[in-house]
C-alpha cells in the first residue's frame, strides 16, 4: 500500500478533530465495483477517503464530490455520508480515529453494496462500538 496516502489520511484526520479521549487511527483498503455503494452512515469522528485507483463518489452533507486517484476528502463527524463507484471499479482507503481499530475493520468488511434488513442490523451492531450509526440504505 501507498505509505504517503496513509500519512496524508493521518494528517487530514488529526487536523479535523480535537478529541480528548484516546483513539486509534484505523485505515482500511476497500474496493467497490461499478455501481456499488455503502449504506448511508455517520461517525462521531471524521472519516477520510483517499482514492488509490478509479473514481470514488463521496456524498456528504448534501454534496457529491468525485475523487480520482491520489485525491482525498474528509467527511466531518456527525454528517451522514456514503461512497459509491460511479464509473467502474475503485480501490480506496478509508480512515477514522476510533475506539477499536479491529471493530472499525469489521464494520468496513461487513459493509455490503446491497443490504437486506438482517445485514443492516448486523452492520449497526458492529458500528456502534465505534460511534458509527447507520442512517439508511443508500
């Protein structure tokens, strides 16, 4: 993985938050196929995205931003957001300051592009340990 991308995400997150409680920095690589998206959710801390390959559309705060390779954005804490692959496959990093890096990784691995009610309940339970709330299916 690209070490510089990790450093960029860490800087972006540390500049956008001032949490007093100890947190871990969790950065996870994910992939989406064309048309896939994540459920709309929000965090108690900011979440950063950095595109490694392809194009990633980030929807946050009523705005859409399309990121290409080597571009990053931070979704502010408490703002519902989702990401999708609008044009083709995309490989990206997502990172957040979390209580449990392992639980954050579990949450991201459980995110399914098209979820049913059971998936949503399981994902909500996984996210709760890090202050991540599922808002709605995208």
